[in-house]
């Protein structure tokens, strides 16, 4: 996660001392990652439930 954020421009913002923009990017990246993780987890458990209960 950290590597992807740094490659996504976080490091450039930090070098320019644009801390507000860096924080926005980090929050956006964290929220997106959590949403994808949550969706994946729900799909997995939905599949397990469907398999068990037909």
C-alpha cells in the first residue's frame, strides 16, 4: 500500500512540501483500498454462503 501511494505521487507532494495535497492523496488511496477490500470480502462470503446453502 505504501509503495503504491509513493509511486502515485505522494513523494512528489512531500518533496514540494505540499502537505495538504499529500494528505488528500493518502486519504483517497486508503479509502479506495478499504472499499476494494470490503467488496472482495463480501463477495467471498456471499459465494461461501451460496455454496453451502444452495
